[in-house]
């Protein structure tokens, strides 16, 4: 990470007897996937620009257990979840922000039954709040007037009913936001949800991510905005599959905001 990126761990905050404003839950993709790490860094730059006191768990963060539960391994899910809840509760965490809708959905909706009750926000919701509170200012910059289409992540949209926050943030770029035929409540999965990311494709005429990418490219947008690292991977592969690499780019909303603000 560059010198301009400052990240403190919860252990460091606890050693000083302090609590951060939020805990940034990075997730497996944001920690280990080279492409998703760029999203993590972009969001950290936004947090620093807004002077948000935040911390990460670092080595103490484990997988939420979402892939295990979706794949049917309930025992592994509960093991991973309890480990995380013990750490979170030990630090007295109350507010969590994550750039992964899978982590967002699991910690928000499935951890309470195991004793982990927190206020959980998706990073697009938190960025929207920062903009509304005037803590960061966003101008169109290089994105002004460009056609952008947004792909709704399943666990943010249909799973949790959040459609407006990411769109409100994108509109701050002064871009032309164009919708795919299947969007919001009728949105189509990128093909990675429900642990599909980890298994071979089933028999069929076409890969789901190719189908979805064709819809996105069909809008005439040169930028496909995503709000999930899994969607980002699937749509990026889709862009290559439909021969649009170099012409259409897939960017997370955090990356678009960080670039527009030259953070």
C-alpha cells in the first residue's frame, strides 16, 4: 500500500483504549484477490479523505462463512461465524462497513442468531452517507457525461432491498446512468452467488456472466459499475468473453468515486 493509505487494526485501537467510528470488514476477496484489493484500497482512500476513524481486524478477520453455508456445510459456517463473533464482541464492535454484499448479508442477517448483533452497512450506503453529510465532495471529473450502467449485486438488491444508495452515489459523478432491461427487483445474478463461484458450470447454452455482460454492453455504457468483488470478477470475465476488453471497463463504485475525487 502507498504511504498515503493509513490503516489501523482493532488491536491498535484497543491498546490505546479507543474505539473507531466503524470497523471496515474487508472479506476474503478484498484481502486476497489482486483485483478486489484495488477496491479495498479505493475505499480506504475515501475513508481517509473523509477523516473517518476506522479500523480493520487484520489477521483476526476470518471468512464470514457465507460460501460454506451456501454450499451446504452448516458446521463449517457456524464454526467460522462463532470465531468472528467472539472477536467482534471482544472488541465491543457496534458498526461494521463492508464492500462485499455477501459479508454484508451474512453479518447483518445471520450473525444475530448466533449472538453477533451489529449495525452493518454496505460501502455504497456508507459512501452515500458521507456525501450527504458533506464529509466528502464528489464531482464528475473524467466521468462527467459518460454512460454508466449499474449491476445490482443479489445480496445487496433483492436480498436486502437496497437499490437507491449505489445509484445516488453514481449520479454524483454527473454521468448518464443507463439501466439494463433486468435491473433492481428484476436484476439478473452475475453467476457467482450461492457458492456458484467455487464450482464448475452446469450444462446449458450460455454462462450466466456472459448473458449478464451482454445486457450491460447492450446499454451502450462503456463503464459497468459494480458493488461486489464477485460480480466484478464475473463481469470482467464476461467483458473478455464478448470481445469488449479494452472498450468496456468494470469498476467498483468506490473506485469510481476515488478516481473522480483524485484520491
